[in-house]
C-alpha cells in the first residue's frame, strides 16, 4: 500500500518543491505526483501508439550503438542477457523517441514537460539537456511497452544510471516514470513495484495514467507480470505503457555500445 504522505497533487511546475520531494523520496523511497498529464491525453497517446506500432521494426535485445538510440529505435528486450555486465530477466519493448528525431508517437510535447519536472527535482536548469546535449548529457526519452501475456521486469537496482548521476554531482539518484496506461482499464494484473526497506509497494494500485512515479533507483524495483492469464504473443500491442526520461551520458559512435538500462 502506498503511504498517503507519498502522494502529491500536481498544480504547476512552478509549485514543485524539489527539496520536499527529495526529502520524501529519501524517507519513503518513492512518491507519486497525481494528474501531471490529463488522463484523456494519455489515453489518446496509448491509442496512437497501438495504431502506429510496427512489430516488424523490433531490433534484437542487445547490440544498439550510441547513434542508434539518438533517433527512433525500437527493440524487443527479452531474456536476461545485459551485454555481460548483469543478468536481469525481462520482457519489454523499448522505443527510443529522442527530441533529436521525429515525434512518431506524439509524446514530445508531454516529454518536454516531463523532462522539465525531472530537471527541477534534480537541481538542473528547467530546460537542461532537452533539445541539446549539455554537460555531456542528453534526455533519452523512451516508451516502454510491457505486452499483455506476461510482460515484466525482474527485481533489480539501477547501478549504471546511478553512476551517471553521481558523476554529474547529484547526491540522489531518482528515476522518473510517466504512466500512460491505467491498471484496471488497459491491463488488469501486474504493474510497477518498489521496495521500501523490506516492504514491497504496489505502485499502480493507486497511480494511474497521467501520474508520475519517482523512486530512488538504488532501491530494488521492477514490474510484475502484466496480464499473465492471457496467451503471450510478441504481436500483442496491448498491455502496459510508460514514458521514461533518463539522462544518458553522450557517447561517441566508436565507444562501447549502450548497455540495456531499462527501468
């Protein structure tokens, strides 16, 4: 059960108190900002996504280069292999949709607002690294689709992105999720969870489409199986859909390939 003091009602970006939110996350490991985006807008994005998603565009689980993900890039991430640095079983489709490329799925407008929220809470200027690379960082805006029939992500910690955060001089590593789907409408079972000490918290029992979940990435978290009672198929376009706005380190084309950093 989500703690009541972890729920924040959104009004405007100017009203966001980064100190109180960071204090709350330090205390409870997470918080939920309600109604950050209006739900009908999220429902429209989900419908648009399902219409425009082309399953044949799926790339392999690993092997993408730094240049690949600075444009529209889609892959089906399945299994546990993570370029040799970790083993994290998961079944999720990732679609990078950075501001450097076309807005195929119609998420850039809300993505800009979402990145501004991240920047305010993380202590950056409001427009930091949104439309350009700044301090060698850029906004890796991406959709993550957990297909009905068992989409999931096993319990894990975000050690790679934590390192990027620490190298940037920030004291607290927060992860930001913008829910586009709503449990009970777009899917019925499963969803995001985070551990508060040894207690597993079901985040999507309260959080719905348009809400932002912020959690400490060093805490264990994951996604429980999405509608495992349905027959699985990689062709399914239904399930759980979220938007993520992590800051990625800018890497050159001849540097090490990006490791999978799904949340």
